[in-house]
C-alpha cells in the first residue's frame, strides 16, 4: 500500500505545482467517513484505506454530521447489508441533510430496483460485495480525481492531464495487496468457484469437478452446513454442540476431527493442489479466494428482486421474476439430509417462500384468465400444502372457467374426502357453496 500512497501524494504534488488546487484541500488527505455495522468488513476497510484517507468508521446509529469537514475533499461510504429497505431508509435520512457529502454505496446482493432508487437518492457510485481491493481503490481514485479535476483549470494541459490519469489508473489497478477475505479477493488471484445445489439432493462441484463421494451422512451434513454458512468462520465449539449435542466435549471434538479429516481427504482426492477447507483461530471456513455460488442464493436474490418489482411497479412486472425464482426451487432443501436438526428451520423457510411465490403466480394468472398456467401452479402448491382450501377453490374456478365442471366437482370431492379422512373436518362453506353452484348448473343441463 506504500506505493499507492506515494502515487496518491503524487496527484496532489502535481496539481500543487501548477497552482490549481486550493491550498487547504491539497495539503490534507481526503475525508472518508464509513458507515458500517460489520466488524470484519470495518477492519478490512481500515487496513485497506487508512493510509490513504482521513478515515472514520462509525455504526448506523452514530450521527455522521460531527465528522463532516468542508475544508477537505470528502466522501461518505455506506456499507449496506440486506434487506435493502433498511439501508435505503438510512440513505434517505443522510441525504436529507444538505451538508452530507457525496455517498458511495457498497452492498451485498442488492436488486436492480433498489440500486436505481439509491442512484435517484444521489449515490455517486455503487459496488457489490464481494469486491476486489484494487477495484475499490480504483473507483475511489476515479471519484476523487474527478472532484479534483473540477477544481483545476487544465487549459492546454487537458490532454496531458487525461493521459496522466490513465497511467495512474493502470498503476493503481496493478498495485498488490495482502488483504485476504471472502469479501475482498485480489485481482491477481485466480478465481476458484464452488457451485452448490441445496434444493433436492445435495451436490457440489469445484471448477466443474464433481465432489460427490462422502463416507457417511454426518460428513455430508457437516460439509453442507459449512457451505451454507460460508460467509462467516464457524467456531469449533459451535459445530460440536450442533452435531454432537449428547456427547462429552472430548468425544464431540474427536468426532468432529474425524469428519473434517474425511471431508479434506475427499476434497484432496479431487483437487490435490488446492486447500478448500481451512482452520483459523479454532474456526473452520472456506479458503478466502473461493467464490461460492448456489441455487439457494440465486433463489433468494431473485425472489427479493421480484418483491421489489411488485412493490415499485406491479405484479405483472414481477411475475416474470417470480417465475424465474420458482425454477431455482427444484425440490425440498437438502432432501437427502432429513433428520439433521440444522436443516429443519431452513427447509421450512424455503418451503414457505416457495408457497409464497406460487400464490403470487396463481393470483396473477387467474386475474389474467390464463387458466391452464393457473391450474399448473395450483397443483404444484397442493403438493406442498394438500389441505389449502383456498387453492382447491381457485383450482375449481379454473376448471369451471375452462368449461370442465366435472373436474371441478371431482376436485371438491377429493378435497372433502381428504379433509375428513386425515383431519376429521368438513370443507369450508365457501368451497361447498361453489360445489353446489356447479352441481346446480350441471343438473339444469
């Protein structure tokens, strides 16, 4: 980072010599105020930026105005984590203050409508986690260079000024850094990708090579857990308590060591040249240069996008994204790991999300009189919740509107028989009323 600091100073010296930057701004480092709640990200931003800027890192509940300094070039960096609505509210509060400096947004898995809204609020630039340090530094350099350029009367030197910045950008881009973290991947590091399938039966590939052989269910469950929670190191004690709750600590630790060795042995047999699972400070985590992609992350990201589209535009606009998110959900979460306690709450959460999507698609297709599609969605939802009388009702409506009253009456009888046999209940009055109206029209014919 020393060389980058020298280059930054070179910018100021260059303009100081031609007398085109105000003395009070030239003689001080830019003021960088970072609003961030994540300790690890804060530490890494500190190590990356502290020798380049007058850096202040504060939490969401701290008033940033006391750190503003109009005598310097300054920028406010908001590190935002999902859900975006919370960060957007904070962003709106900040930008309602006329004294707030320009805002640079760093965020994880934001959807397009939220990014557009952030830009409308006045965000000057946006980066999505995970990012590379060189990319972050380059984008910050570009911003401050543009700010400096606005105060400089380049005159005949305009061409040399642009050429100078291009050379400087290349130097910054090629500056090395020793920061190692899942959110900060150096551009010189080759990208290693783990592709994970959590819906249905678990599977994993590393750079296209399948990782399919596991000695037992416990090893597979442990590896799946580490992959699902890959963003944070997992303490050894937490894994022992979760996977071996009814044994002594020593027995649990021994069992954990056996599982970890078996997982590493399998990984090394497929990728002998690369350590995927590492131990650091009594915690287990993936190697920091590994990018993890999964069907669950795509599912949740697309669903979040669909919800925001519906909120900001319409259900019609959102329906395509709801359909896309449905396609990612192919089966129950880790179907082959039923009985593993840690999967149960996540499985229920994913099932509820899947049902939510199907309900949205049913309501949309029914309103658009797309009855064939609506019938398919109803059947899919009844596979998840066979006793939903609302869905039986909507399915009967589709059959009626398609001129198939016999299927509508069959659907009612099927539902009534199932409710009586399994739950000892009678169909809801609205369902019975629809059935009788169909029968009445049939008898009239």
